[in-house]
C-alpha cells in the first residue's frame, strides 16, 4: 500500500471560525496528529503538556495540545503534536477513531468505519455482543 494523502482543516476550539487547511499523510501507526507549530501558534492553540515519542531509532520530546480538525465535512477535537520545522504533517489514529474512519487500502482513501459497541442489558448479566 502506498501513502494516503489527505487535506484537512485545523482550528482552535476557542475560535472555530478561523480554519487553516493543511495536507499530510494518514498514518495508522502514529497515535496523535502532527501539525506544524507555526500553524498552531497562528491559530492560538496552546500546548497542554510535553510528551516523549519514539522516532527514528531514538526519542524526541514535543509539545502536545488539543485542536479542532475539519475532515470530510465534520468537526472533531483531537490531540495534536506541535511539529517542528520540516516535520511531516500526519493525521494520526486518534483522529481517525474520533471521526469514525478507517483506511481503505484497496482504494487508497478514507472510508466510514463499522463502529462497534458493547451492550449489556442488565446489571449482573454477561455482555451481549452484537455483530
């Protein structure tokens, strides 16, 4: 399978009207979405914490915050990594899950995922699996 490129909007949840469009790769092996720090700073998105990531055989530390993403006509808030200069924009798996999307490897695109839910009808009874 080749890489899947996707265009998506990024916004500050405090000011959802100001959206910046970016293009990046979809990577189901990456947990968080990576957006250039310059874009997040322009939108006024603030880091909430600093996290350690394994990358290229070593470790790096990056700021992490919450930003809004516009994808396929819908909006969700997702964790984002403040990408450094020359780092690739990536749409990570937490964003895909938040949007209920999955990668269609045959078509090289995103598609609606079949959403699963665990149901339990009464307290003390075994869960009922639907599917």
